[in-house]
């Protein structure tokens, strides 16, 4: 086999919590020269035996590489770490979970300070990093040219999905997917609560629940198609009128099982409102519009 003679670009990672450390280890394992910094120095020192250069300050770490990856707790910690640091000429990639507005403000801040900027939203948990088979990936948004320049390096810890020039879009996609996830977790919590006091093994319900949720996934695509076309009645197999008629059964069952309906009620209320507005022949796409303020 030909030896790999192409020099790998140097990477700096600021923040070595569970996620930052996983990212750092993925680049180290792939042979990238890596400089690390963390507020609590022990976390950086732990990576030295694996080949990382440990910077004495965030400023030194930023000075060590053109590509600087930031993975801190939140936007406030990014403020604190970058305060007074010279970022001119750097390519900042901020993987810290942020709101779209925070991401856009950070991009503007980077521009004012002479840095290029990409924002990222990580769709993975730490064990999925550096494990391509796990399917984890990161949304990126901001300069397409900058993304393409670093795509190979950024693709080492996890897959890359570029979602647009607007720096806020990675955060928006991240939050959209995670919000849907919490809706699913809410439904799952309610389902387990319903059987909690019965002689039903949660481990027996789990595969049934998981398979049912997977079977319902096509509804995501149908909703998107309906939102795109503006016709919410095409392809409807479970009309809203029928679904709303069924909601008392869900609420009575919850009551009989001694389970609070608090996770279901807000959604049922929206379904009823849409029905009252004349959406009985639709499926559930109309709920999307009711959420818009
Ligand atoms: N871990 C996960 O499952 C999720 C997966 C999806 C993406 N998130 C986001 O990734 C960011 C980092 O998360 P993390 O898991 O690494 O978080 P922690 O293990 O809690 O580490 C936090 C790091 O941030 C440093 N830090 C916090 N506050 C400050 C500050 N004021 N100044 C400087 N550094 C700060 C902390 O340093 P230390 O406590 O070790 O000194 C850690 O390095 C995050 O946005 C997730 O939402 C992870």
C-alpha cells in the first residue's frame, strides 16, 4: 500500500468535556496534529500521553492552528473563553449547542475580529464520535467555501451535513431534530406510565413501542409533502375528525391507570382547535400552522 505522504492539517480543540474529548481523540487516532485546551487543566493533560499538545491558555491554543474547534458547555462559556483572544486569521468551528440567534451573533463577532466562522450542531452522543458505523453526524452552516476547505478534517469524528450559508441554520436543524426527539420521549414516557402498575414487563413493551414508532415514521415525509403543497388533505388515511373522536379514550385510559395526561393534553388541544377551524379531513399537518405565533 502507498504510504500516506499528505500532511494532515493541525487542529485545535477548545473544551474537553465528554464531547470535546471524544472529538479530540478521534483526530488523534486519525493522526492529526492536535492542540488542546480546557479550563480545568487535568482534562487536557489526560490527552498528552495520546499525542495532544497541551496549550497553557486558550489564546495559545488558538494561535497553534488555523482550524479551531470550540466545544464548550454553552454560548456564555464561549464568550468567556474567547474574551480577549486574538482570533484574526483563524477558521473557527463552533460545535457548542447554541440558538440560531447566538450562532448568527457569533458569526458576526468572528467577522468583526477577522476570523472565518462555521457553526455546528452535533447529532451524536460521545460514544458515536469516531465510530462511523454509529451514524453520528454534525450539521454545519456558514461559509460554504470554509466548510469545503475543512470538510475532510471535520469528517473525521463524525459525518458532515452542510445546511446553508446562514450561520444560524445548523443550530436550527439541531434544535428541530432534538425537539422532535423530546416529543417522542414524551410519548414514550406516557406509554410506559400506562403499564407501570400492571403486570406488563416494560422490556416486553419496548420492542412493540419501538417498532410502532418506526412504522409511523412515514408520517414525517407526508407532513412535509403536505406543507410543501399547501394541500393538507392529500394522502390522508386517518382524518383529524376521527383522531379527535378517539382522544377521550386516551384520556379516560390515562385516568383509569392513574396516569397524568399532562404530556398528551397540549397536543390534543391543538388537534381539537384545528378540527374546530374546519380541518376535519386533514391529518395532523395543520397543527404546524397553529404553532406559528
Ligand atoms: N454530550 C452529549 O451527549 C451532547 C451531544 C450533542 C452535543 N452536545 C453539546 O456539546 C457541547 C459540549 O458538551 P459536553 O458533553 O462536552 O459537555 P460537558 O461534558 O459538560 O463539558 C463542558 C465543557 O465546557 C467547559 N466549560 C463550561 N463552562 C465553562 C466556562 N465558563 N469557561 C470555560 N470552559 C467552560 C467545561 O470545562 P471544565 O468544566 O472541564 O473546566 C467542559 O470542557 C455542549 O454545548 C452540548 O450541548 C453534547
